[in-house]
C-alpha cells in the first residue's frame, strides 16, 4: 500500500536538487553568509511580488510579528484582538512586547469574525490582528470598518497567506505592517526558519530596519536598541530562486483544491473550505486544505489505515484552550470547529491520482 505523506519535506530539495545545490554552493564559495546581495535581492523581489514599498527578511515569522509590533508602538498594557484559531506564536508575540492578546471567535469561513471583534474592544484596545490562515485572506472590508470606527490600527499575521488576496490586494498589505513565514512547509518555504515583514509606511520601515539588526543604521552606527533577527543569506538565495516559480506553486495548489471540491463537495458529512472560484472577492492560495468532518477521529483513523496521512492543525488546540497561559475566555464556535477540523494533504507534489485516491477513501468511509 502506498503512503501519501501529509507534506513531503524531502521533495523541497529533491525536485530541484541541481539548481538548489548550485545556489547554496555559490553562497558558500563566496563566503556570503550574512546580509549579502541575496538578502537585498529577495527583499526587493518580495516587495514587488506583494505590491508594497518595503520588505525585510528576518530570522522567522515570530520575530517578524514581535518586531512589527514594536515598530508601530504596541507595548505595555495595550490590547490586541486576534483569533484563537491561530498558532500560539501570534498571541505569544503580543505578550512578549508587553501587550495583552485578546482572543476572538472565527466565523463560518474559519477566519477572524469582525462582529465578535467589535464586542471585545475596550479603552485599552490598540490594534486588530487578522490572521490570514490556510492561504485565505479575511474579509478585510469588515475588519477595516471596525478598526476605522474605533480608531484602531490593523496589523496582519499573514504567515500562511503569501499571495492570497482580498479584492485584488495581497494579504499582509492592509495595515501598518504584515508578516510572512518561510517555515519549510509554508507556501514559500526555505530549508530552515525564515520570515519577513512588509509595510507601506516609511516611518515604520525605518524602525523595522533598525530593530531587525541590533539597532544599526545604514552607516553601521547603533542608534537604537534592536534584535538579532536577520534572514540567513543562504535561505534568502533559496527563497529568491523559488519566488520566481511561486505563481506555478499557487496554480497547482488551486488545482488540487478544485479536485477536492469536485470529489467531495456533494457530501453533507463534510464542510469544505471555499473552492477556488467560490467568491470573486477572494483569491485563495491553499496553504492548507482544512475541512470539517462528522466523526472526524474515525475518519482520520480510516485514512491512516489506508495510507493517507493527515493532521489536526496545532495539535487540535486553539490558543484560548491553553489554560496554563491564563486564558479564561469562552469561545464556543472555535471549540466546535476544533472538534471537527482536519487537514488533508495539500502541496504541489501531490498528484491528481493521489487526490482521487484520497477522495475515494473518504467517500468509502461514509458509505458513498
């Protein structure tokens, strides 16, 4: 029986081994390890791809959020509203700058619910942080309306959203800053940790540039306190190479999603993510294919028995359920979602035949 992995990590290198080897060896031969031309090229090309003025590679996606929050002045006692349907890094970043993460519900589309956000605004609220999860961008019209009505800033965790759009605008470009992750399993993945911060605000850009590199200005003089959070030059070289074919990566993921939709869309036992052409306002890039399923755990065991590897995102734990961190908020919609959610294999290496096998296996489980 063939095994279909959830994500084929080794394929990241094997499918383009010769070119990637040349790139990495070139960096090593030149001794070009820290903040060299590859970093400058990637920052420029990422900014161009996303349609923003400034992009900065940093060490990882968590650092990106922390530095972004510091750059826009969020700190001690400020409240930032974000979804509980996210990785712990989003909330941790808020906490680590001295602010308070305020957790909100996800809506029917599994994204941050603007109506619930509005209910959680207090006199201490300073920002709303939508998380562009699974390769989809939130309804930014609704969230920006709430922000504008209450004089709040938007800051984005777009770790999983590179290339996704709402009304033609890229995730990560709607607020004061946006962040991206280049973790290996991300849409655009490197061979270790990596991240980026993007902004259209010139003043914020100056602060980010200082914060990411020990507070050093363009002349190398330390003029502020800063972090050591620089995207590794070799990772920048790999990412810049992969960015050139990124549109094809997105196209393939959308094709896989369409095939899942065609094979499973008629099943009452499942709630699928929106199909690629379901809503003209959204251009989804399918970082993940996360559905809801009746008898989720039994279905997952059946898929595993038949060689299909799946995961439950973030080990099945939304942020508000980490009681050791002091959260006491009640989020019944998010709780209900995490009892049913499951992610199927979604990447550009999965074949049409494998998708069809996964569909057949799921349909068989439900007696279809």
